[in-house]
């Protein structure tokens, strides 16, 4: 296709070629961060799923390694699907993953490193007694996948949870084990939410109410809440909720039933799915990966020979300012990539204007921007403003923000912006990204996304933008 150039990312993880989906079994071992991922070695579309493998010392620069696991057993011949790692107190790695069997039944399998002294964990052994778990009688054979990292209970037994559904109710089954080979299914679910459908890639972990460090997956006690995340198969959205886990009966209760899993908070507002976290004992933080699905058509993917990227790994913490959400931030290592900087101060952006910001020549950008606004006009009540109208939808107090990757003629641009409005219930602020004019290429999936964001008294509006491949950036204001 002569008119367009395919842009590879420079910040984000991508395989050298072919199809990738979910992040799998992320872990830190002997100085290396390991990322496994759902990978088709033969084509740029989904199928023939193996576990791709890469390592990094800084979560930014990656070294591609040979495929870790391929479908070569009756219990995973239709795909080595998503799974998670558990690191035992003695340092042993336990990998649990879903296999799609020769009859396309979803089962759970155990694997471990062939040589624990190898920091690169190149070779993996599948346990000869696999599968270790088959769908329980009341569960559909194709509704049983993506085991979580295990956590230890007060009785010393390990627990893990697996997403499923009963009718249209999304559920999370809990199993207990001591050896990861034999398991006991608990009668009660960790949690269930009617109407949310199949829960894929469940993630479950503790967060500290006060504090700036992440917690090991087995941490419990006062001062700790638990995040439960499900990837909803029906809508392809990652949803989470914050709540309390009771280790005595392995049940989790949302803080706010109106913000329960699947009906409340989204983990991300863009193209994002199948996220998975892990605890990094080296830097004492919890890190979350997520899969960014490709936005090109399948035929374009085949033509360019690759599809999909992973997000920048993000550190996640409980937001103790609001008490009702988590905060995510790109891992600090990303800042080591900054080579030079340009500072723009007191840039005045008049209503309806676009101000070019000359950043010279660059291929990647890490932007921090802070905004102060001045109320123009009457400050009348404006109900109903959000992100959906995109950047062309003007209100008394917005939108304002940055036009990223803007072509000279402004024929291509991606506005990333705030929109505040006075409503009868107070000031509402939305943070949005409008992709509708991001590319002239036909058939690219484009959306306007974003959400209302909590703004506390006296807080300034600021944004951080990582541009993985840049053309030009301008600043926009309008009223
Ligand atoms: C989520 C998912 C998982 C499954 C894997 C298969 O994107 O559908 O539920 O294990 O991808 O590739």
C-alpha cells in the first residue's frame, strides 16, 4: 500500500512479527523481567497459540527469546492459552495455564522451568500428570480459562481463581491446593455479578490503603484492600472493583455494590484487554500489563506481517485521595529514555486556537503538561458534556489539551484533552482522546474514548502522554 507507511512502536513491546494477544505469566527472576504472551508464530492473525517469550532488565528494552511452550499435547493441542506464574517462598516457579484440548475443552495445566538455575528460563517442562483441572460439572467446557497467580491463605494452603459464567452471570471459581497438582473446588465463588457474562483473565491482588509500595499477592491484614479485575468477553472491556477479601471463607465483597466488577470502573478507556499484574519483589511494586488489540483490518495485518502491542507496563497503587479507584503510572524506568527536553512555559491558548509547539526532531515523546483555565463567558450550566462528542464538541470550558501526531495541514491529528463543565451537581471534568481523525488510512478502527475523572479541591489538571512514534505535536484550546 504505497500511500501509507506502517509504523512500528518504539516504547511499546511488540514481537518481531506475527500475531500477539494476552500478556502471560509475567514475573521477575534472577535479575530479569520475563514477559510471556499469546503468540501465533505462523501468521498475523489469531491461531496456533503458543507462549512467546521475552526478557528485560528494565521493562523497557526487550530481548526476544525462543517460544517457551507450543501446543504439542492432547491437553493443549488447540492452544497454549493464558496463564499466570506463582513464585513459591523457596523461589520455585509454578506456571499454570489453560490448554484447549483435542476436543476444544478448556483445562488447566501445570508447567515449570526445566533448569531453575537458568535466569532466562529458556526451557519449560509440562507436568506429566496434566491436566490438573478439568471443567467442573456445572461449568461449560469452553467457559473455564485463565488461572490467576495463587495466594497463600492463613492455613498455608494456596488459592487461585478461574473465571467462568453460569448463564449470563460472570463468576470466579476458587480452588485450594498444597502441591498445584491436586485441587479442591470451593462451593462458593470468590464473587459473581449477574449480567456480566464470561469472565476472562481474572486478576486478584491486594493493595495497601496507605503507602507507596505494591504488595505480594499473598498479603492480607488490616490496611489492605483487594482489587478484582475481569476481562468481559461480551464487551471486550477490562473492569475492576475495589473491595474486601475474607481469607476465612475466600469471598470478596465490593466496597460499593454499584461499582461492582463489570458494571463500574473500567481499567482503561482505550483499546485494552486481558490485563495481568505481578508483584515485582526487586522494586516492591505491582506492575500491570495489558494487551492493545490491533486497529488495522485483518488484511492489513497480514500485509504488514504483525498485529498488536502490549501497553507500557504500569505501576498500580490504591488511590488514597479518592478511596474509590486505583492509580496507574508508567514504570519509572521509562524516564531513563529521556535524552533531551524542551520546556514551554506560560503558553497562552486562546479559545478556538491551535498553537504549534516546536519540539525539533524526535521519534518518541514523553510529555508532561499542566493546564490552568480561565472561565470565559457566563459560566452557565452545561449538562451532558462528556467525551463522546469528540474534540470538535465545544463547551464553555473546553476542550483544551494537546493535538498529538498532528500533520502540518492538520489533516491527521489526535486530540488528547480535558473538558470541564459546570453542572447543577458541581464541576465535571472529563479526560478524553479523540482518534477519529488520527489517520487518513481507510478501515482503521477509530474511537473517541475517555471518562470522567475525579478532580479534588485545588488540584491542577495535568496529563502525561507517551508518544511511541511521533510526527508533530501542537497545543489546542477552544471555548
Ligand atoms: C483473552 C483470551 C483468553 C484465552 C486467550 C486465548 O483474550 O480469549 O481467555 O486464554 O485469549 O488466546
